[in-house]
């Protein structure tokens, strides 16, 4: 999704997901037990600080900078004149002893509340308070680093509140953002004397300039809402896809058109050709035997074919099409 110059996307199993619009909310389909990554990109000018939240949980516990103007020393050193305009979050980040561990994002299955299955007959109020990924962007100020230090990441991985089964199913909340495999990255460091950017120290001085929120829902929910998804465009596209002829239907139509009211003769020849090809494959020489040349002419083969000899592939095609009387050997 994109609002203004800011863009927020999610890839699942290394593939960018398709964004849908359901009841005015941008949504993507989650895949149970699949890993996902969060991509942030800025298309404008200036410098900002931002955070990413999954279900209101900070994925790293620290601020990240977007420096398109290259005003900070670290941006100039790492990105040159291009500036830092994009970042990918691969998981929950936590720093210890100067090293940052990253636990990959995973769409984990959610267990229903053990108190009961819930009442499926009662109307369920749409719950858009969970199952979302949020990008919050703030203005930033320049400052000079006075002491060398590593940035400390501390992801917020609190427990997931359970739901009764009826609410969970009807709201597409059978998955949540969990944690998977652990990897390690080099901790970011700020050095004394460098110019950097930060959010204003006083909370009242901070100004939010953009907020993007992308929801994730399971495939069952997406299917239930298909008629209203994207203003009905998804349902119309599915109808077009289902009406589009497949290769098999095109072949049947071609056979019917070439054989009058019935395509049985051509179908029989096609089946006969398939069976012939399978018999030829079964008669291939075993390991160590000399291969049989299927490309030679009748003259080269001795002028007369005996039962058990191989039929040239061109003749097999001719028999399947009904234009040759060459006998096909039968086992």
C-alpha cells in the first residue's frame, strides 16, 4: 500500500502479496506457518524517523531513520548520494552483548479460546483491532553524537489474546504474527562526532507525519468477502478466470469442429497414439543393449517390418492422425 510518498508492503515466502480492499481496509491474505517480511520505502525528500508495529507490538524497540537527503554521517558512508530510502524487516529484533538476534516473522496458527466454540448463530461485529501491520513516521531533528554506542533493539513480543472460535473464524483471525528461526545481524553503531538524526526528545514536540496500516486475514475470510472485495473486482476476475477455456477444452472443441457433430474418431486416434507411444517406451532397450534406431527408413531396416520391430515415430504420428496404414506392433 502507498499513502503519499510512503509505501508499506509485505512479502510471504519471498513473494510480494496482492493487496485487497475489504470494507475500506487494505488487506493481504496470510498463509499459516509461512514466513513473511515487511518492506518500507520512501519516495520523497527529507529525513524522518519511524517505527513498525505488528499488532501494536514494536518489532525492534528502537527508532529507524529514513534519510533521503543524506544529512547523517552513517547514510553518507553506507549509501552515498542515493540516501537511505528503503528498509526490510525480516523479524523481531533483540540486541544482547553487541549482537542483534532476529527471529523471523511467521504467520502462526491461533488456538481458539478453550471456554467454548462460541455461538456461530449470533452476529459477529467486525474486529479490525488486531491482525494488522503499522508504519508510524515522525519528523526528525539533527544532532551530534557525543559518545560511541550500539543501538539497542528490544522487540515487544507479548502474549496473544485468545478469541472464541466464532469470532476468530468470522473475522479471519486464525493466524497471528509469531516468531520463527533465529538469525544474527551486525548491531548498528553510532560513533562520537558523527551527525545523526533522531525524534525530538520531548514527546510533546514529536509530530507524526504519516501512518500506514495494512491488515492480514486468513484465506477463508478472504473467500467469504470476495463479493465485496475491491468493490467486486475480485469476484468478477474469478468469474473471468473460470470461464477462460483451458487447453483440454480447446482440444475437445477442435476435435468436435474437425469431426462434425462427433469428435469421437479423432479422440480415438489421439488415445491410440498415446497408447502407441507408451508401448514404444516400454520396448526401449535395457542398459547395455544397443539402442534401436527409430529414424531409419524402411529400406535401411530391411524393407519389411517384422512383428516386434520398432515403428518410426513419424509413422506413429501418421497412424494417430488416421493417414497411414502402417501396422502397429502389439505386445
